[in-house]
């Protein structure tokens, strides 16, 4: 998949350049919106701003009375049809948005987004989102609260599993791909959580964040901007306070940046009771003030707060909220509904049910899962499983845990649909005549090791141990921040006992983030990170363990040695005292190595790739030109495989300190044994700069170092010289697309 295919979707269009037919269509939409708005009472307008969940406190009659503009947690056709029928009883018959968290699938579960990011493949991100959207829209859902564009550099934060890791460029590419995949499958996207939510103090979900304005623009906002330019229908305001100002009342974020600078004309919803939580943030004395501050800042829809519907009519009549502000919020929502074609959609058949995963959906889920698996280490080439292996002991409570295969936020996923690790391994082993035994060794949370003796006996009788451990899904996701990232319970004790048998061990880790492995990383030869791999995860893992598929995943996050290293990320700023081994007065810890266990972009293969003859096509660059970097990549091994070719840059001398490395382009290529491909990665010169605190963007004249390789440890290939300084005001900045050419 060439990046240009997906990243081309990031290019912004200005109205003046649109075809005449498209301009006419937009004008027709605005006329329809204004006509409808002119017929509405104030109460009906406020009703469009009210988002309520299925179940209490939903009053079904509110729908027929025009007091709800959208609903959430509707996940079956019967309930959708009932709500649609009630809409037809309302005066203006304005259709509802039916929202649901379709994060990584609806019935068929795909890998969690952080695992999906490890594929470094926007085509697969698009595919996974399209499938989730197709299954959800089949039963009447038309709006998803995804993708999560929050960048996170701290694995303690449980919701890191819902995003694309620590890098703004990778996050931008995959966010855009997911927005487009959702749209293709029939769902409007809600990009969340705007903004800075992924950097809470202490890694604690819902805690406050402090991020300088320039850092916001350079690091945390690019994926959100990519979502705007890919056509996200809506945004969700974050729970957190950003630099002391709650996002739900943050006019700088919601109005100045999102609407004025980026030109977003969709609508913004709060998160669950987010408007009411302004009281707990300490910026509103009561519900009326919270509603007033939120709508004036730019929150169009109140999710489950009931504060807009309760207070806004009185706030408008008292003159504290101009009715024109309410009108504009309603206009954004109506515009979105018309664009989605909701006024013209026929009512859904209430007898329509969601189907079990189809063969086609399962194949797609298996394809995606295969590429998300990251081979972290493989000492003595233990994997893939050798042809002379006659018996395997599968050890661990997560080996046969169908519920945990799906991970958190599994929409309508059924654990009965899951292919567990044990099932996948058994099925594949049977075809090779290999006997498989299973022993859990401990309970799911590994609190008790009463079953360990049986596991040790099974291990002693086998040629190979496949140990499946990690995080049960209850330890990951929202409200699952962790102060200790070591393997929970007595897992380390179990793995130490298995290692003591002297049998070779391949450890398959399941989970939603990197975990601190300690001595286990030295005791276990092979480690495969499986994330939460979804419905077909067991088959995908077996495909890789047995060598039917060569692993190609790369880490989208830096893997720490110890929890105390967090937050940890590859694109940090340089220190005035860079690390010198043996010198404690340089950047270091006195009780742990400064380096990660595995760096960003890391991932091994069953073959070996060699990079050679790297070259910069044009060493002197000016505005409008491209940094073209070519390199030859050769498969030196005996197996076909895929490699993610990664290009990093550094601005070594600038007006402000710049990161030691920044990912600027990547390309995933396939190579047969002995094959060489010439890859050219292209980066617009406008992508080589940085933001100032006021949001303006500058590309300064001077040298730019260039690195190319298979991880963030890529080798330097030379320097390019930017001839002239380029200054771009905040309202003119666009996401620049990197492209690649493979010969």
C-alpha cells in the first residue's frame, strides 16, 4: 500500500477550487438547513443539542416531542426502528443520529487501535474501520465515537489502547484512514478526545494536562487536524482540563483552533456528562453556568448531561446566551444530518438482526491481526516452530480466554465468536501432526498458583512451551490506569518456574500496552506481542508462530524497562548533558538503564533486511520542493517478508530545541528471498518545520539530518539544506502528505 493512496486524503480543499456541482450541492444544503431552522421553536432547537443514552433516563416520548437530537447505545434494529417511528410523530420529523462506540469492530472484532497501529499499514486501518461500520450500519447505527486521535507517551494510561501510540505522524496517517473507512462503511466519525487527553499527570485517566501551546500544535493536534481534512463529521470534547481550562469550556480549542484556524464546520459533542463536570472542575457554580460556558466555548451537543435542555431556553430568554449561538450549533447538527442523507433514508426493518461474523469478515479480521503482531525478540531463531517439533505445551490463563481476545470496548462482540490462542494453535498443530496439551497454571488474574504443578508437568513432557500471559482485558481501557506495569499477579513467578524446566519458551503477550518484563526478557528466548487481536486472533497468532505468515508489526510506542521511566518516547528533546555511560552527571538513572527495552518502530522478522545505497536526491531545498530519500532494501534471508521502511529527520540547530528524531514518512514493502527494492520516501519541505506558541508555523533555513532504517534507531544517511525560511500563519497551515515510491 503506497502512502500516497491514503495520505492524499489529507490534502485540504478550499471552496474556490471545488467543482461547480459540489459548490451548488453545499449551497443547497445550507438553504435546506436555514429553511428548517426558521421553522423551529427555541425548545425544538435546544432539543437538537440533547444527546441521551438508551435506558434510564431516556424518555421515549422525548423523541416524539422533539427533545432529542441524537441517541447513543442503540445497537439493534428493533430499538432503532422504534425511535425512528417516534421521530415521525414529532412536528418537524428531524431524524436522529444513532451513536455507538464502534472502536475496533461491531460483531466481528478487529485488533484494538494500538495493535492496529503496529501494522504501520493505513490500508488495514481503513479495512478494519470499514468492516466495523458495515456491520453497525446494518442494524441502524449511523454514528461512531471513534477514532480516538489522542497521542499518548505514557503506558500507565489505560486508554492508550484506543489510540495510535506516541507519534504524531503515524497517528495522523491512521486517523485519516479510519475516518475514511468509517465513512465508506456507513458511519459518521466522531474524532476524540479534543484535546490533550492522552497526557494526564501520572498517567491517571481524567487527570489534568499541562502542554505548551507550541507542543500542542506540533505533537498533540496533528492527528485531529488530519481528521478534519479527512472529513470527520464531528468531534468530542475531552474530559480533561488543559493548562487549567477544561476542554469542554475551552474556546481556544473548540472555536479558535478547530473552527477558525482549521475551518471545521461539523459539530462538537461533549463526552459523557462532560458539561456537568465543569462544576467539578471548579469553573461553574451550577448547571446553568456549566451549560452557558460550554455552548459559548463551542460545544454543540450535551451528552447525557441534560443541562442544555434544562437551562438553555432560560439562558437565552435572560440574554445570557444569544439565540444566534444556539442557532449556529443547531445549524452544524442539521448540516451533518443532511450530508449523511438521514432525511432521505428509509426506516430500518425492525426484524433485521446482526449476523454472526461472515467468512469474509473473519478473513479480513485475520488479515489485519497478522500484521499487528510484533516479534520483540527471537533468540537462537526459536520461532517459527520447527518441523521436527512433536509436542507443544500451551501454558497460561489467557491461552483459552475468548472474552479477553476481544479487548475492551467490543461493541456487540460475542466471546463465542472468538478463536482463542489455544484453538488456533491446536488446529494448526493438528495439520502438522503435533500434539498439544494445555494447562492454565493460574487463574485469569494469576492470584493463585495452585494449578502450577500441572503446568510444570505438561511443560516437561513437551518439546516447546508456548506461554500466553499479559493483561486480562479488565486491566486495560478507560478507567484502567496502572501505577505498576509489571505482569500482574504471579505471572512472573509462573514464567520463572517454566524457564527453570530448561524447555524452550515462546511467550505470547496479550494486552493493551507495553508491560514491564524485568528478568523475564532475559529468561525467555522469544516474545511475540499480540495486543488484543480480536475475533480471529487465535488463528492469526498460530499463522505467525508456525511460520505461515512472517511477522511484520512494529512498535507504535516505546517499550520501557521500568514503570519509573514513564512518560517515555523516542522523539524527545535533546539534553544539554547527553548520556555518557559511566558518567552519572549526564542524562541517566542511577538504578536503571536510560534506554528503552524496545524502541519505537521496533519489530523483528523471520528473515533479515539489509539497507544500502541511501541517497538524498536534492540536498538543497526551497519552498514547494520535496525531500526525496532513496534506499535499497534487500531480503537477505530465505523467507518472504514485509519491512516497514522508516524515514526520520532532525533539525540540529534551530531557534528552539527540536526533537532528536521525528518520523516523517514510512512505507511497508514486501520482499521475496534475495529480492531488492529501491524505495523513495518523499517529504514536503513544509513538513520539516515547527510551530510557535501562537500557532504560526516556521521552516527555518539550515541543515536537516536524515535517517533511514527499520526502527527509530535508523542510521543517518546525510543532510539536506533548507535554503530559505518559510513562515505560514496558523489559518493557512495544512497537513502535508508524505509519499513514497517503490521500484
